[in-house]
C-alpha cells in the first residue's frame, strides 16, 4: 500500500486484445504502445500484447521503438512520426519499420537501409504523403526497391473518425492510393487504415492489419457511443490513493483554493493525496467522484497539484482507507472515461497523463 498507486492488469490487456481479435474476423492486430503504452507502461504492455497474439507493435517515434528493442522485445515494430534528423540507421539496425510521410524521409530511410511503410494522407491533414505527391514517391520507392536499397512493406493511413461519409471518403482515397502504389510496381504486403473505432465498427476499413490502442487498454474510442462493456473490454488501469486525513467540519466551511463551494451541512472531509501533478485533471473540479469502501462520494473544492478533498458526509471513512479514482465501471468504480467526461476531455487523455509520481504495479 502506498499513498498513490496505479495497478495495471496485464491480464486485462491480453483479454481485451483477444476480445478485439474475436470482433475483427481474424484480421491481424498491431498493438499501439506509444506514449508509454497510454500511460500503462510500454514494455510490459507490449509483452502482454505479444503473448495475446499481436502480430505488430506500433509507436509514434523512434525513441519509443528503441525502448522496446532495448527491453529485448523483437516483435515487428512500426514507428510513424520523425524529426528532421531522425536516426534511420538506428531504425535499420534495430529492425524497425519506418513509416515515411515524404519523399525526403523515403530517401533518408532507404539510404540507411531501413524497411519502410508509406504513410498516406487520405484526409486527416496531419502527416502522410499527399495523394497528389504519391505517384512520384511511389515511383521513387519502386526504383529504390529494384536497386535493393529498401523494401516497401506496407501502405497505411489514419482515419479522422469524423462520421460515416467522411470515413467512407477516406476509404475511397485509400483505395486510390493503393492503386497508385500498385501502378508504380510496388506490392506491399500490409495495407492498414483502422484504429480501434473503425476496426470495431467498420469492417471495410480492416484490410490486412488493424492498429489497436485504446480498446486494448479497456477504454472506449467513443465513450458517448459505445461503452466498454458493449465492446467486451475492461479497463487495465486502476488508480487508487490512500485517505491521508479526515476532518469533521461544520456547515459553511470553505474547502481548498478559492473556497469554491463551502460545505452545505456538517460533514466529514477526506483528503486524497493525488492532484494534477499525478494526472488528476484540475478541470474536473466540482464534478469528479471517487469510490471509498464501495460507496461513491463527490469531490469538493479545487483539485490542486498534490491533493483534493472528498465530501464523505457521515460515512465512516478513516485515514488509510483506499480511494478508487478510476477503475472498472462494471464493478461500480468510476472510469477514466467518466473522468474524461468530468474534465471535458476523453479517457485517452486521462490515462496518458498519469504522472511520474504514481508508481505502476503490474498484476496478471
Ligand atoms: C494512436 C494511433 C492509433 C491507435 O488509435 P486508438 O484509437 O487508440 O485505437 C492507431 N494508428 C495511429 C497512426 C495512431 O497514431
């Protein structure tokens, strides 16, 4: 027991991936472990994902990819966002596929001898090769392949999840991109487009591989539209703290910075030793609830850097009691998706911003 602790259930990671696999008709899975595994720990999550049958791992940048290799993970890894001087020789040496978004990146990756996957912009307007430039990039890639300097292992893109008509337009744009790539004489073995949301809801986006992030962590890609229970997954992260102090106060007592909402009656206040430094969003002030001893209680007053206060009424809460901030909604705990709602954000941001001061403990 510690002041604060995030328990990460690797059994949930494995079960969630298996649940996703069962819903995508056998399409191979790429497990997305960027951003330190969405705050869960990239290396342990990657190992669990591989045990559960993930064919690929995906990360944003090369430093994240190399962290996996340095931990001894030898599964296929794709990395897709690079700075102007990214060390593609290190990628080649470590056997990391480089997602390339421009002719310049293709040239540098081939120069370094790395395998590449062409990232195409089908409408998201972030990185990726514009369709207008794809013909030239694909022609050059085919030439580099013929010279034995690289291999184009895949072609991929990313959806905006902006609703059915937009997603369908992006699928059509992706089809055009695949035609352009084939016409250049390339024959990539991996075509991939879908992340969790599309993989689970739009079979036409699945192609040869689906890139699964949030669903593997047991959160919903769209909490308003589909609950985790409906998706057949459960949150892998449970964040708890220990009640650090309690005090009995009269009605009208100011609580925390700014005295936002004085107590309305005599009550007991319980101090929770986590705050925004730990990833508890300050913007959830006035809305956040926690669970103590199986009961739900509201927070009261400003969420501060290191602590916040819970109004437990007349409940027999004592220092040392465990406080569940977020965990599994199926057993009545608040969820990271709930915190996303309270903070005006999404569950993705809640778990990803878990602070360094919170020790992770792995079970399962
Ligand atoms: C983050 C990311 C994913 C995973 O998205 P989820 O919604 O978490 O499943 C997939 N593909 C790319 C390119 C990403 O950046």
